[in-house]
C-alpha cells in the first residue's frame, strides 16, 4: 500500500467559468493490474463487455458514419467552393474526398479491442509494477458518457498513452474511444490496421492550406461528436512532449469539437482532462537523443520489433487521473454569444471570430493547467530536481536530506505526491535510483548522472553529447514537477532582479517563458498572486502595502526556486539565433547547463524573441 499525499485544485463539471477552481482530494487510487495478475490473459480478453453508451447516440456503423460525412451539406458546399477556384470536375473532388476519408477513418471493432486487450495485458503486467487509477474519476466519467458527448483530453508523454486509456476503458466497461493519431502509425504493417480497428483515426501532420482535407477532417470530427458515436480522444498539445513538460496547446481540434455545441446540435459537451504520470518513461533515452538532433526512428513494425528489448526493463508505476468533466455549456456562459451561430445555416463553414479564438485558446490552456495539477509526482521527480542543481555529484545523505526538504515544499505548493508508506526514506531513495539505473548511479556514497558508454576514444564533441544526453534524460523527470514551482519561482527571480517593480518583472518572465511553462493567457495578475500566496503561506516571504520581502528563514527556498529556473534563464541568454553559436559556447565551458543544446528549447527561445519583437525573421 502507498500513501497518496495530496492537495490539489481542479475544475468540476458545474463550474461557471475558467477561473472557477475548487479544492478536491485525489485519494482513492486502485491498481488496475492487481486483479489482472490473478486471472488469465485469455479470460480477460473474452470477458463480457457491456458499456453504457451516450443516451442520445444513434447506433451506427463506421461505414454509415463515413457515408454521413460524404453526404453532408457542409462537404458539398466546400467542394462547390473549390470547383469555383479550380477546374477540377466535381466527380474527381468527390473521389478525392472519399479517398481521404478512407485513409483517415477508424473502423472500431470489438474483436480487435479484445485482441489489443490481450496483448496489452501481457505487456503492461511485464513492464509496469502497477497502474493506479482514481476510482471516483472513473465513476464520474461513466456518468458523463451517458449524459453528453465526451471528449477525452490526456497529456501526451509516451506512445503508451492511448493504449493504456483504451485498456482502462475496456477493463471497466466504458465505451471505447475513437482516437486522433498521427498518420505514421497507419503505415505500420499489421499494427496500423489493428490500431484503426481499435478506434484510431489518422491525421496528416502537414495539412497546410489543403481546403478539401480540412473539410473532410472537420466534418468527420463534428459528425462523431454530434451523433455521440463514441467518446473522442485527442491530445490538446498536438504532439508527444519530448521534454515531458507541457506543450503550448494546438487549437484546431478543439475548435472542431466545440462547433456542434455552438451551432445547437448538442445540448452540452463534457471535456475530461486526463493526467498520465510515469515513474519511468519507456522512451527516455530516445527522447533525449531526439532533442540533441538525432533523427527520430521511423514508426514502422520493424522498428517496433527491434525495440522489444525495452519491454524487458522495469518501468515502475503509472498513474492515470481522470479529472472532473468540464461542461462546455457552463464555460460558454457570459463569454460567447451563441446566437450569432443561429444567423448562419449550420451547414455553411464559419470563420471563428476573434472572441471565439480567444475563448478556445483560454480553454485549451486551462485544460493543460488541469492536467498539470492532477499529475502524480514520485520521489524520483524530486530527486531529479536536486540532482540537476548538483551536476558534479552529491553525497547520498545530502541528496536524501534535500529531497525530503523538497517534498515538504512541494506539498505546501499543492502537489500530488506518491510516497511509499511504511518504507524508510533511505529505501525510497535506493529503490528510485535502482529503477532509474540508466540515469543515475551511486558510488562510495556519492550520486552521479550516468553517461552513455561508447567504443574508442571520446572527442570533445562526443563528450559534450554524452554529458548532454545524461542531463536531458534527468531533466525530463524534473520537468514533470516544474509546474508545481513555476509561479513561486518566477516571483523569487523577480524579487531578486527587480526589487522596485516585482509584478512588472514577473509579467516579463511570464511572457518570455510562455512557450516553456504553459500559463493561461490574460491571467498574469492571478498567477502573480498565486505565486506570492504560496510563498507567503510557506513562510518564505512577507507582504505589506508597500513591499514584498524575504523572511529570515526563507532565503534557502528563494535560492532553490531561482535555481529551478536557472537552466531556462541561462539558455535564453546563451541562444542567440544560430545553433553553431550555442554549440561553441557550450563547448568552451562558458555556461553551466547542457539544456541549451535541446532543440525544443532553442525553438522556444526563437519563438519568444519573435513574439516579443526582440528579433526579426528574414528569408535568406
């Protein structure tokens, strides 16, 4: 048994706005695999499956769903528009639309769900010690599925994400979702078709201005929602996070799923934020190499089979937290005038207004914030924070002391934390290091990051690459916890760099790091007050009408919080525009962090500088 130490805010279905956040406990986790280990895989796969679907759903087949899309007035209107812009015959455009839909669409079949369940049961029991799910979250989800169309919105940290969600839904007799997946998965022999028949529909990554593709995709998504065909699952971040940190949300799919409500085709839609937390991620080494410029392996069946040795490792615990369903109807009240949609026929394309774009952006950022707040941290996440502030190594006793200090701080800041019960702190530290043997090692009572070994002599560049790989692997686990400290850390940095106008400097940091650390647009004051309140309640700072000051016993915490942001602040100072400059400075030893070599961080820097008009972009 384990103790789940929690204190977290989350939004309920009845909330009336994006800022209405209520206190909730996240206790009541149970291990999905416990019962599975006592029964056979075959009996699990062929068990009776009796989900309770959406009461307003029309029982239709995948083929009927596709026909509804092709025969829709919306698609017909768009094709007519394309005809006026080009000389292609209507029959050719209809054939192209049909081909696009055949490429894209899912073909959900219970038999393949059973097959996938059989395979995943074996895999999950092999690689994970446990998969913990919050029981009350499943109960709320079951109720929501029966009442309104449901949109499942998980964070995306691993290829395992969509597999584990379908596995849980099948295990507990919940309607199997249809899942938006990247088109490379479709090209995997055998597995691509298995995924399609398990509910995946495939979306091209580079759609660009292909008007017909956009029309087919958006009508397909809207038809799934308006008919209540199945719960719809997609990643609001768009891509798998290679840093294990939240990504800036993509808004296209969210616009599509909201439209049936805005046009009065459904009474309400339930958005369910889902937080998936891994104690150890299967792709940890792969992600670090990708960040350093190593090409991502193609998603093929051959590559999957070659990677099967990964399945022999131990990946510890996984936690899946189903958040409170969020009512779109409640969120829209007072923010969007839905009457404007009554003035235009439902089947005509409509361009989102500026008001609507801002609403969807705020909603997407809010979903990510809810995902972050329900992440379950482990002892290793806290250890990674400390290790990255001691890259030359740290005594095990000191690492233990600092991690326990950080545990107390994280809990005061509202983190969910999994810490084994009735186990000594030294055993927790030891088991965490054993699980993450690929990242950390302990020699003679001192703890170091593990660097990859390779044949032959090591050049200076190879040495930097190996050190950077070790740092980025460790940083990915720190990144899972960084949201807990983001706002207090920005207040701490602002206090020590701009004593006269702390809020102004805080908003500058918020804007500068908005690609690194996801914040809800337009809520700088709320974020500042949250950061100050957490520090004040923890006894770190004091406040009066005239000033904010550090208390005598708060200096250690301020120094620590500044150090959390140091890799980001230092990297932003180093990265100018050209990668070779970054590489040169790193090799010359003028900076203390290897994280500036991360391609994702470099992109975020350039994006921030462009957005803040600090640099300009020109074609050469």
